[in-house]
């Protein structure tokens, strides 16, 4: 039985660590699995997701008007 673990995988192409949550069974070679995940990593979509997550969020104008009052 396997439990879900967080693996930080390093991508050689974009030089980033990216998290993967997975349930890896004891019959799977973890080093080989991590290498496959790093090789199949989509660097562009990961960079886009990071940029979107780090971008400042717009303030709701209704909440802003109540804050000024």
C-alpha cells in the first residue's frame, strides 16, 4: 500500500523545482519515475502558471468603495 507523497522534481531544461503529488507503489523504481517526470515536464505551461499565481489580483471595486467610506 502506498500513501500520497510530495516529490520536488528538478527540471534540467528550465532549472526549476516543481512539486508532484503522487502515490508511488513499492514496485515502481522511484528514481526512474522521477527522471521520466522531469523529462516530460512542460516548462512553458509551468512558467505561465507561476506567473499567473504571482500576479497581483485586481481589487473588487465594490469592496474598494466600502473601504473608502
